[in-house]
């Protein structure tokens, strides 16, 4: 079974702030993108989907073995589609689709997705919602919502390659993630075990948290 990974890295990281998009900022001595890429190289080829404005960084990344580059789109779904189409020459059996902004994904999270793909066409990690859920307006609670059956979605989301390629090519418009695209095409998606360590760097304070998690996972070495 051949597995390829698509790492989407064409976003601008607006919410995280900083002098450059979050994936190109340093964490524990290395770029966020380098930490993320290294998680997936042991599984097979990696496609990194980058923004057309980031050609300077592209030159550095091209020097890394086993990485193919693709040009992203203005929406995440378009960036994923570009990555999937980049893989048509390789035709892997399975594909993992991951956010570059998740550099701390523990190996068991990835392996559980791949294990679920042995018996199904789609699988993705998630954590059940454990806090109470409120509605709010103007700083006041306006209602509550039942949390039963709600999950926080993570990546990598894994698929049979041909199945998700076709689902994306037939999906009009945007999508929050690839599970949404798969489900719109009628594909059943298994939920696998996510992890609190698998955070997505989204806000400025997430850099410190990710730094602590990387230290916890790999020790205090700076890469
Ligand atoms: N047009 C886009 C938008 C997002 N992404 C990628 O999708 C992942 C999840 O998106 P998010 O965390 O929202 O990243 P950004 O879009 O960069 O963040 P922001 O919304 O704060 O600008 C990121 O790895 C991001 O690089 C992408 O490849 N192409
Ligand atoms: C795909 C995703 O990581 C699932 O949690 C997420 O939807 C992408 O980021 P965003 O913050 O929703 O744009």
C-alpha cells in the first residue's frame, strides 16, 4: 500500500499574526513547516501546497528530498485539490491531508488514521467536546446547546486516493475540511482518536503552547 501526504500551507496565517505567515515562522529553532513535514516523510512522498506569493520560500523547500510543491488557491479546498492533482503521476493508494499549522501531531494519531483506512475509505481524528456549550451575544449568555455527539475535528484526514480526488473534483465551492467534501460525496468517514497535543496554531499564544508540546515530545533540543 502506498501512502502520500498533502500538507496544505497556502494560508496567510492572519489570526496568528507576526512578520510572515505562521508556517514560515520559527519554533524551537526550526520553521513550523519543517516540524510538520518531518512528521510525514517516514510514510512516503509529501506534497507541500504553498501560496503563489511564497516563491522565495519555495526555492529553499525544493532542496529537500521527497517533497513536491504545488500552488495553492484562495480557499483551503482549492489548495487541497491542487495537492491531489499533483499526485496523479504517483497514484498512491492512500492519501493523508494535513494542516501545516499542526506541527505537534503525535505519531499514534497518524497511525490510527492509517489503520482505519485498512478497512474503510475515509478516516479522521477528533476529540469529543467536553465543555458545556453556550450561545452568546453582546457579552451575555443567550442559550445553551447539547454537546452530545459533538466532536472537535483534527487532521491528518485520510482517504482512499481515487475516492477523495473524485470527491474534490466534483465538489462545488468551499469546505471547512476534507471530511465535509467526502461526506458531500456520500463517503462514510470513521472517527479515530485525536489528541490535545495535536493543536492547530491559530492565535499568537499558540506558538508558545506548540513550543512546549514539541519539547515534551522531542526533548529540549532545538532541531
Ligand atoms: N487558501 C488556503 C487557506 C488555508 N490553507 C491551509 O489550511 C490550513 C488550515 O487553515 P488555517 O489554520 O485557517 O490557516 P490560515 O488560513 O493560514 O489562517 P488564517 O485564517 O488565520 O489566515 C493551514 O495549514 C493553511 O495554510 C491553504 O492551504 N490554503
Ligand atoms: C481542517 C481543520 O483543521 C479541522 O479542524 C480546520 O477546519 C481548518 O482550519 P480553520 O480554522 O477552520 O480555518
